[in-house]
C-alpha cells in the first residue's frame, strides 16, 4: 500500500468531523486525539506493507546462502581427499613444507620509500612466510593491521597540559622517544599518557609518524620472524591492547628469573621486562626463556634505552669501568708507538699534591686542571713520580693510581730538593703551600703548549676523570636503589666570581631550590627521588621540609656545610679534613651515577660531575634529556658531541 493510500485510509477511519464544537479547548483536544490515532494507524499500515513486500526476497536470499554453504562443504571435502592422496599423511606435510635451513634475519628486510614493507605481504614470500608462521605460531594484531607510532625527531619536545604554547609544561620527551596519541591539527594528544606535544612548527617536523604491526610468537623469538622485540613500555601497552589483552593486563616484571628485556604474554597476562632487571644473552637461564612466555614483537625497531630509566647497578658501573680501562690501554699503546718513533726527552714531574690539597684549593678547579695537565704531560712523554706515602694515602681515599714511578719517601725527598719548580706552568701555584716540581729542560712544558693541547681535543677528559675516581664509584652506596635526579647547588664564596649584574641574577636563579624542584616535576614527572649536593646547610633544612611521601629528598651525611654556603674567607682555602674530603667525593659519586643531573655550568664542581656522568653512562641505555644547565638555562646532553671520552 502506498503512502498516499495509507494516509487516505486512516483519515476515513478517524475523520475530524466527528468532533462536535462545544468549547474551544474541548475541540482542540478532540482534534489532537484524532490526529494521534490517525498517525498510529498510518504507521501500522506502513509496517504491515513493508513486511508483506519483503517476505519473498528474504526467502530467496536464505535459499541462495544455504545452497552456497552446501557447495563449499562439498568442495572442501573433495580438496582434502585430493591433497591427502597426493602428499601423504598430514604429519609429513608439516616437515615437507618447512623451509630447509632458511633463517629469517632479524629486522626488516624490505624498505620502500623509507617505510617498512611487511615480507608476509610480498607475493614471492607469502607461501614461505605463511608456512613459517604456522610452525612458529604467530598471532597477528587484531582489528586494523597498521598502527601509528610517533618518534621524536629533535633533541627534545616539551609535553604541555593543553595544546598551546602558554600551557603548563608537564613533561619532556628526548630524541628517539616513542609516543602514542591522536593528532589534532599540529598537536598530538598523548595516550595513555597525559598531555599534548607539538608535531611541527614553521615547517620543521618535531614528531614523525610511522606505521607498525604487532605480533605474538607462541614458539620462538622475534628474530626468527624478522621482527623486533617491543622494549618500550607504552608500545607494550599498545601491542597488548591490539592483540586482545588490554592496557590493564600489562604488568612490570619483578620476578626472580632473569628475562631479556621486552614484552611477553603469559596466560592472558602481559609482562614488561625493563633493562634494569633484564638479563643479557650470556646469563639468561633456560627456565626464564622457555614456554609459556610468548614474546610480543613489532615490525618497527625501538631505541635501545626505551626500557631504561638510566639507573646504573654495581654491575653496570663495573662494566663501564672495564670498558674505559680498555680504552686507556689503547691510548697507552698509541703513546708507546709514538715514543718508539721519536725518543722522548727526559721529563719527570714530581707530584706531592694530595686530594686534600685539591679540596682546599677548590676541588672542581683543581681536579679539572690536574686531569688536563696529566694528559698534556703524558702526551709530552713526561713521567709522574710520587712518594710511597703519597701513593698509600691516595689509594686509601679510593682513587686510582696515575703515576709512572713510585719512590721511597727518602729518595723522593732527595729528588725534590734538587729539582726546580714548574715555573712555566703557572696554575700549579694555586696549590700553595704545596708545590709541583719538574725535572726537564727550560719551558719544555708551558701554559701556551697546554692550551694548544686542550684546543686540539686530543685529551679524553671523561675517561681520565672516570679512571681516577673509578674505584670509589665501585664501593659507593648510591642514595637510592633506582633512578634518581641529582641537583648541585653552589652558594657561599662562589658569588665572588659573579662580576656583572647579569651573572649574579643567573647565579641566583640557577640555585633557587623551589624553581629547580618545580622544573624537575615538569620535565621528569616519573622521577620522584632527589639527591642534592650543596655547601649550604640552609638548603638542607628547607629541602627536608619540602620532602613528602611522593617526593623523596636526601643528601650526603658527612659533607661539610655552612649556613649560606662556604664563607668568603674560605675562598681558595676550604676545609679539607678527611671527613670533608669524603663528603666531597661522595657528592661527586652521587652526581656521576644519577639518571638526571642538574647544576650550573658556572661551577667547576658541576662540570666535572657532568663529564663523569656522561663517561660512565656512555654505551649504556638511558633516556633523554638527562642533563640541565640551570645557569645557562638549556639542556646539556649534547655538550659532549665533539669531546673524546
């Protein structure tokens, strides 16, 4: 029945003429009632007509589908019979179809216009890879196959609370970091993290997107299928969700068995193993790597530090020191080769200045000069000579030997009396009353030659610092057993060096406790453990009052401090008792081993600690940014890009 006919039929059944005029309001109610009943009539007739018109087509469709299903069943039965007769038993089919000793290399094998090309989608590899996946047992990602990940392209990109430049900064992502989110214009809204990141500015790309696929391997590893382990925590959460496990199923693994870093599924639960508690290829037990742990893999590769928080265990420190010792031995071999080519002149440096003398003169400046002078003297084929008493005291402090020859106290004193001062090396006068003497021809070593040597970048600063303090780092007990931020705050007599008004303002701003802690919470919101190295007892009292259950703050207990910092009267003549020296070295160790280091480049103490931190973490996975220069107001991760360590 058509719309017009249905409408006419209903109007005939419920005519408006049935309403008898009495009062205006009664007539209006009658009209409304009849119109409502007429509309219900119209709807009922339309539904009845729809059912009647579609009854026959629906029956035909059901019949066609039934016939199709029946034909499919017959076709599959015939095909199965044919395959079984031609290739033998099903047990032999698996072995026959397995590629003969063909290993799939780790990592993507095909690239097209800079993008990953999945080998399983290639026509030539579809049959072989499909068979391999059936044998290993691969669960592909559910739903859509291509998932978007964003990589930080620049040194760092700030995370803001809202998509605008004036919004509060709540985090920071360094170069190579992987993030996830939804694009809104030029901004990326992070998920599952909170915040917004700028994708591009003035045509300069800050975040680059890539598409990846996730896989769950039931038997084997990621390398066997040409994929990469998922070693990023948020990537593990995204992969778990797309594989049907869900965000909430991801747990941080803290078990007793060592596993390789990555993302694993086990009975519907997903475990993420970070670098800090993972094993290496040589100490992973078979129990830890066997089923039912099923690795989750990705077609995209992740930065090696993705699962690391920058924390160094005692084993990591030892490994770093061994690596630096090998570098030092290589340097020594090169020097020996140079000496064989050119016979060195006789040059001996008689060195009596102890670590206590360094602290008295100013540890940062003294150790900095010493390492430069040491590298320059070795480069010039000079030998360091010390007394037996000096050697014992130096090594008892936890420092490594640097000398070429050790004389008895009597013989050293005889040589000392007859040797002249190193008058051509003016900085040695800062160690007064302790002096340094040189047995050499006049001006063989000089300030001008030293500066030329430093400008040549021929000296490995970080390695020399690390070689000197290495033994103490091995025995030092870190303030926390996990990642922490170390802040150096220098007050007191340091202000005497701030000549201009601008320098004084920057010095005050860089040592403002509340501002520094606020910056830490904005830039590294996941780090809640703070270590502060300072000469000011007032800072200790104020920071202790600011500590909470969610913000831990600690200090070196044996460091010498004064209210307001070291007094001006101690400039160049600091307290250098054994306790004070131990406090200075412990502060240096805590700064060097921290995951994040903050301080001012106007301080030699901070500059030495920064070089140490970079040297000992070199080659180890760590996130960026990890260094903030509060005096220059900039990140200082790249300060060592052209420096040998």
